C-alpha cells in the first residue's frame, strides 16, 4: 500500500500482470465497488493497482470486504 495515514481511500498495488479491469469487474459481482488506478491516469502505465475508498464503509463490513478482495485476487 502507498500513501500516508490520512484521507478516505488507499492505493493497493497488485501483482504485475494482474488484469486490473477484470478484477474490478469480479469485485463488482461480489458487491465490492473499487476503481482501478488506470481510471485516474491520462495514459495507462504498467503497475496495476486498486483505489479503495473506505469513507462510507461500516466497520462491521471491513472483514468481509477484505476476505472477498483477497479471494478475487487469488
């Protein structure tokens, strides 16, 4: 993860070769909405990553979301 301990989102770098768009779609089927970092770039670059927002995430939902995220990445 990158960044500082502030804000309402974090950046999760993914293993090289990960299909960022496919992972975002797979997470959406699990009702987990994230954005791929390429969404924010003018020119896509190597190094897939997800932008994970947590500003509206209830504390009780965090563990389940992390498990679903890990399962989708595998």
